């Protein structure tokens, strides 16, 4: 599968083994890891990248897609399906190489990722949790049509500091209403 975006060079596709060097090069950045969960390694080593590529599902719908510039990985966008009564929801996450920030790439990628996922799953809701200081990501979600749903106070601890967290979501019904 292959998703093109409104930016001609930017598209999304499943992760491949050949992405290894680009994944290490772009993911190994504390400015990226600082905005993500601690399970996103920093430093991001070859071993981490190999393990990540290896854990991608071999069959069925991909859970993570490479964001590519001229077919070279420059970021990743993915979702985590929730369980039990939350199984109609997926948590959504992404990162873009710092070399490419501020060019509308994350926004363009979300705009194709969301309809793709709703079209190929039974999900009715996608949500993203954003650390309060991450103004870029909050802006991206607003630009991509997500709705701000609320602020969880003192919800996360990152690098020893406690922060509030913003929650944004988009519904399948919101998407069809557009
Ligand atoms: C968040 C992230 C994906 C954004 O990617 P991107 O491709 O640069 O995003 P876009 O270019 O589509 O949009 C960025 C927006 O943030 C704005 N922005 C950037 N820095 C800002 C700042 N300090 N204050 C306010 N707005 C800012 C940009 O101006 C732009 O908005 P605009 O189009 O209205 O001008 C990227 O910064 C990243 O990978 N960060 C680290 C990982 C991360 O935060 N992931 C999300 C976790 S919830």
C-alpha cells in the first residue's frame, strides 16, 4: 500500500528493512524523544531500529507507516488499537525528522493516514495525547481536524518533570461530516 499526500514528495508506506539507516539517523534525536513516551529510545541505536522494524506485523493492516520524502524514511506515523470496551478507539502517534520540521509534513501525513485507517478498520475514534509543552503537535492536530477534548492535569512525568497532557481526537463521523 502507498498513500500520497498533498505535498508531492511526501508519502506513506509500510516500513521496510531498507529503512534501517534512515530510521537510526532521524530517530536518534533527543528533541524527538523528548516529546514521546520513554519507550522511544534515546539514544536510538541500530539495535533499537532493528528491533522496531522486526516487530512490525508481517500480515494484515500495518500499524506503523514510514513517512517518506522521495521514498526515503523521514518519520513514522502509527496507531495502537485499544482493548476491551475501548476497542473502537486507537491511540495515534507520529514523529518527523527535525531536518524537515515546519514544512507541513506531519499535517499532510495525518490528513491521509486518518481516512486510510477509518476506511480499513472498524475503529470509530482516534486520539492523541500531547505533553502540554508540545505546541507544534497541538497545532498539527488542530490543522488536521482533530478536536481538543480536554487537559489531564499532572498526567505525565518526562525527564523528571511532571506535565499536564492535552487530549485531541477525531471521530469517523467527524471525518465523514467534512
Ligand atoms: C510535532 C511534529 C510531528 C510536527 O511536525 P511538522 O511536520 O513540523 O508539523 P507541521 O509543519 O505540519 O506543523 C507544525 C506547526 O507547528 C507550528 N510551530 C512550530 N513551532 C512552534 C512553536 N514553538 N510555537 C507555536 N507553533 C509552532 C508551526 O508554525 C506549524 O503551524 P503552522 O502551519 O500554523 O505555521 C514534529 O515537530 C515532531 O516530530 N516532533 C517530535 C515528536 C512529536 O512531538 N510527536 C508528536 C507527539 S504527540
